[in-house]
C-alpha cells in the first residue's frame, strides 16, 4: 500500500497533539508540518519528532494525500484561497478549526474536493481526545479509512452531522477548559482553609482523577453522584446550593455562548 503523506498547515499545540498520536500509532504515515512565520517552532518540532517541516507549504502541497488545516479559523479564507489552484484529485482536506464545517471548505475549494471536519480536544496529547467529526459530500471509502486512522490515533472519535459538530464543539472541544476552571475554583476554595497551593493541587487533582476513573468504570454520573450524596447529609447541602445558584443553567449558557462564538469565528 502507498505510504500516506499528511501535511499540517498550522503548527500549534493542536497540530502537535495530532501528529504525535499519528507518529505513535501510525508510524507508516509520513508527516510534514508548516506554519506561517515561526521557523524556530518548526525547527524544534523537526528535532523532537524527526519529521519534515517547511515554511512554504505550497511547495509540498502537491505531494501529499491529506492536508490538515490546524491554523486558526481566521486564517482559513486566505489559506483556502491559496490552496484552491494547487489541489489534486483524491486529496483529502481536513480542518480542525472551530466553526468551519465541510460545507464551508467545499464552498471555498474546487467542486468535488473531499473534505472533513475533525473537532478534537487537547487530551489528544495523551491519546485521550474525545473527537467528533463530519465528512463532506465527496469523500470516498478510502478517504474515510485514512481519516479514521488519523482520528483514532489520538483517542476516541465519533461521526456526527456537520450541524451536530457545530453544536457539540463546546461539549467535547471546549469543556475541558470548563473542567480545568472548576479545578482552579476548588483549589482556590482549598487554599482558603490554610493549606498550601501544592497541597490544594494534589487534593483536587487526585480527586478529579479518581472521579474520572469511576466514570470510566461505571459510566453513570447520576448514580455516582447519588452514592456520594447521603440523604440529608453534607453533600446534599452543597448540591442544593449549586442548584440555588443556577449551576446547570450557567453551564448551558456557557455551552451556548461557546457555540455562538465558534459559529461567528467560522463565518468571519
Ligand atoms: N486548542 C484547542 O483545544 C482546540 C483547537 N481547535 C482548533 O485547532 C486550531 C489550532 O489550535 P491551536 O493549535 O490551539 O492554535 P494556535 O493558535 O496555538 O496555533 C495555530 C497555528 O497556526 C499557524 N498559523 C496561523 N496562521 C496561519 C496561516 N495563515 N498559514 C499557516 N499557518 C498559520 C500558527 O503559526 C500556529 O502554528 C484552531 O483552528 C482551533 O479552532 C479545535 C479543537 C480544540
Ligand atoms: O477556543 C477555541 O476556539 C477552540 C475550539 C474548541 C477548543 N478550543
């Protein structure tokens, strides 16, 4: 079988997490990484991962099978315009950008171009991304095979419709930040009782890791919560306070605000 060659346009942490997973799980694939200006970053990545890098992706674009756009949404119009005249038949164009679904890629690229949208999260760094994805109209079974081997190299992946990826970007892509924010708040609460920030960090992080392991084992957040919440006990008072202060409503609003912004970014 022909060696699949991936070109990353964008060399930030998301690109790095994806190609690091691919290098580990699909070592048969060739990787070239590029960005628009930071040549030091490319040099570091080249030395660390022993991959090809280029500061002029246009020179490489005709040689590759898959082009992964890992640059910000705002860079897409310009990058897609530059890509348009260079694309060859059978190449697959994947974006990981918030708000930019396959229909946006198709509108900007030659008719018939195979496109896909991968929405990962930063847990790709440890091979535990929960990624969601959608395909464009013109992907073949072969494109799908290559795409899923990339997506599965960084963790779990679930195919959805384009609209669903738009609406769930907040839940899988951004919510890790909400969880880390929750951890920061608990650390702050812990230090307010006179322990050091190192002690607070250990208490909170180990509590979260333990809770995540319980979720992984039992997959029943409501039941697990009930087991912690002794009737008339201390936890019940805390949950009641969260409810009184609009915990679920506040989270729903955060999800809506995130998705609204992602759509704005994708259409700018
Ligand atoms: N960070 C996250 O948790 C997630 C990010 N994403 C998406 O992944 C993409 C990248 O994210 P990060 O790596 O965090 O961003 P970043 O901003 O740290 O990195 C972006 C990279 O793109 C390069 N770049 C910018 N303009 C360019 C251009 N015109 N041509 C070529 N390269 C260009 C930059 O030099 C940089 O290497 C974004 O589109 C974001 O929406 C998706 C899911 C999660
Ligand atoms: O903040 C952002 O725009 C991206 C989308 C998902 C996670 N980070």
